[in-house]
C-alpha cells in the first residue's frame, strides 16, 4: 500500500543545524481522517442536546425527549451508515434489565447500549476493537431524571466521536472487527459498560483494545483559565486490576509498573495519534482515571481487557454535573456553545487513526522472552510470530527506564536478536509489522 512521507524539520535553538525525521502515514488511514468533519460532529451533538435530558432514568418512549429518543437517534445514524458498508455493518440496541438498587436506580429499568459492529474481513482473525462514549447525561442531582441536562461535552462529545468514526470507517475494510458503541448508565454507576464488558468476558471475545472517550470536546478549564486545544490526555492503569499477588510482586521487583497492556496501548495511542494528527500532543497520564471519577473503561480493566480513557486536557467543572444556572456571576451548565469542534475533530481523528491501524495490523508477537541467565551488557530477546496477520518483520522497541515512550526502534525479520543495550538500564518491547507497514501494539519483555 502506498505511503505518504512527511518530512518534519526540527530546528535547534542556534538554527545552524537541522535534523530531518521521516514519518510514514498510511494513505488509506490518512484519507479517512480527511473525511472527519467538524460540521458532522456539531450536528450530532446538536441533536443529542435537543432531547433535553438523556438521563438513564428518563423517558424511553417519548419520541422527542429522554434517553429513549437519544438511543433511537444514534441507532438511526448507524443504520444510515449500513448502506455504504456492503453488508459488513450491523447495528442494534443491546438491552438488559437493571433492577432497582436503592442508590442510583430507583426502579427497574431496561438499559440499552447502541451498538454498530463492523465485521472484519479475515475469518481467522477473531480480534475485536471497541470505541465507546456514554449517551446518558445528568445535572447536579444524580436522581433528577426530568430536569434539563444537555450533556453537550459529558458525553455527547464522546458519542459524536463514536458516530463519526463509524461513518468514515464503515466504508473501509479491516481484517479485525471494530465495535462502535454508545453506552447508557455511565452516570448511574457504569451500568452499560459493565453489561458489555461482562458479556464480552462470558462470550470469550478477544478484545484487542477498548478506547473510552469521555469529555473530549472542550478546550478550557475553570479556576486556572487555561485554554488549550493542542493536547489530549490518555489515562491507563499500571499494575493490572486482575493481577494476583505473585504477579504484582514480580511487576514491582522488576520495575514493570509501566509495562501493562493498557500502558502499551496508551503509548500506541500517543505514537499513532501524533503521527497522523497535526498540532496535537497526546499526554500520557499514569493513572486509571481522574480523582473521584471512574469511566467506562474500568469494567473492561476489571475483566482483564486492555482499555484506556481518552479525555480533554483541561476540564471545566462548572460545566459537569451541574444544573443550568448563573450563580455569583458564573454560568453553570454543559451547553453546546462550549464545544470546540475543531478540537473535537482532532480528538476523533486520533481514535480513528488508532482503530484503523490496529484493526489492519497483525496481532502482537507471542511469548516474548528476555535472557537473564548471565551478566551481560548486551541483551538477547526472542519471541514467536503473532497469531494473526501476514508479517514482513518486527520492530524491537527500546527505551530508558525513566522514559514514558519508546525511544528507538530496530527492525528485524527474525524471531530473536541480541542488541548492545543492557537489560539493567533499558526496557524492551516488540511489535509485529504487517506487509503494508501496519504496526501491532507493542508487547513488553
């Protein structure tokens, strides 16, 4: 497949020397990103806001107001996209009954996740990649299911990213399956994502990665008054939630706290996002989520899946979980007017670039091993080929222990390599490289 070669010149302070760095952009992926539209994103959020409230306990039957109308709208958009997908896209509302819990659910309800499944073209590739946002909204009182709760940013912005990703990706072919989902019940306790994650675990789905988009459309913060649409945060867990004590002890002993599958996914999001999206830095945050908060990736982590949270760099808390009002000269409320649609377009592009790259790349190499039997200043690494995808070789990944990102890549066509870097001073990974150059997520040694 053809590539677009972009040359970025980095000038040093003296301007007397310059270093040229080449970055390969897959032409098909780049073309998909060109299709992403700020106007489309705006139209999706406008419509979701028009339903007044999307509270999980709001009406499911009113055609113009409440969570039911919002679900039907998203389903209708997915159904539109089916027409250009040559039978590969199927959409539906996946429902379950949630019993009253005496806390955030005061009566039995039917919960619905709006799903669109883009079937992979390789029958042997069972991997599934998920992009999600949560459809429900809320105001100050978590149990107020009738008051106005526009939820433009929290989280119509994330759902808009999901819808737009489905629109542009459904026209293309991917080896692995991609699921686009607007979950419900996030504000009532991650109900929809827990239902989906538990179901995936029960059905033994091979989830390669889950990207949770929650609050991705605004560019400024209260208190600090920072305005910034050039950075995006990715939250990832360190020691896996499913690690037993023996595994956790090994991780701590070897200093592998930053080598979990979710941290590897976060690095992939950063490298791929910055490769394809100009004027955007992906910032890695080494926490599962923000303080006092938990997003829809958490149930996936608890089930042993690889997942991260993607969210804007600077949050404005006067616009989250707030009744619409003006108080002490401050306007509270999650209004449409606060969305930066160009910023949301960039953040949506990161998601599409990552999903498209992963879904067409081979799966990661298997059984990575590092020889630790002898004291050496070189390191012997070995691995087995991936379970899926045709490959032309592998990238061995190298970074110093204090570096958050990979600093060097060495290509090899073999399944082992001895490199002149000490295992005491460096961390290593390996990723498979497909015939068209698509790179798998890295796996650590």
